[in-house]
């Protein structure tokens, strides 16, 4: 295996021989943002006690969103293409939807750390919420790199704006559904 500094992260961590094409990258970014917004919407109204931490709600939100997203994409594909997915297309779309599942990992880990007593439960919940907001804003940097741009001050402004929009969406969802 080639282990030079450029190939190791790409080959080892991503297990991919070629970079993603724009369609797959866009699909994954969309799933990433969607999953993080819904995980944040699940976190915000949580009330934690010593017996109830909310990890199941966060994980359940991510898993149910993943399933719903995959189903919706399959139906949409059948309308666009006039045919059901092939096995390869189905696997590719499921892989593109994995960022939805990934959106629950870090917040759930933070909540679990709070549950075992490293943090106060309320602090763990706040850290989990902040983590998701940072993840949402941070996608601006991924998009910029995909577009071959160099980091600039506008990236930080865009990240803050994206985070504000995501937080607004979460507030609207909570107001309308809780």
C-alpha cells in the first residue's frame, strides 16, 4: 500500500480510489445537513434527568430519517427514471445517505459521557447542541474545498449564516411540532 502523506488519508480513511463526482458529493452534503438539522431538532426540546438522557431519541431520529430519506429517494428515482433502482444504484444511494446516520454519533457520544457523570447532564446536552451547529456551519468549508476555492473571510460569514438558517429551521420545527 502506498503510504505517502497524500494517499494515506484518501485511501485509508475513505477507502475510495477516485474522488466523488459532484452528484454524489451533493447528495451526501444534502444528507449531512438534513440529518444534522433533524438531530438538532431532536436535541433542543430534550429534558434530561439521571435516568433519561435522550440518546435513544437522537439515534432514533437519525435512523428513522435515514430510512425515510432512502425510501423517498427510491420513489423519486422511479419517477425521474421510470424504473426501479438497480442494486448498484440502491447501494450508492444508501452510501450517500450515511451522513444522516453519522449526524447522531457525536451528539450521542457527548450525551453518553454526560450520562456516566463526566459532565453535568445539562452541560452535555448543550455541548451536543453546539457540536451539531458547528457541524452544520462547517460544511461551508467542505463545499468550498470541493469547488477548489481557497479559504477566505466570506467562508466564515457563510458558515455563520448557514448555522443561523439551520437554527431558525429547528426553531420553526419545534414551534410547529411540540
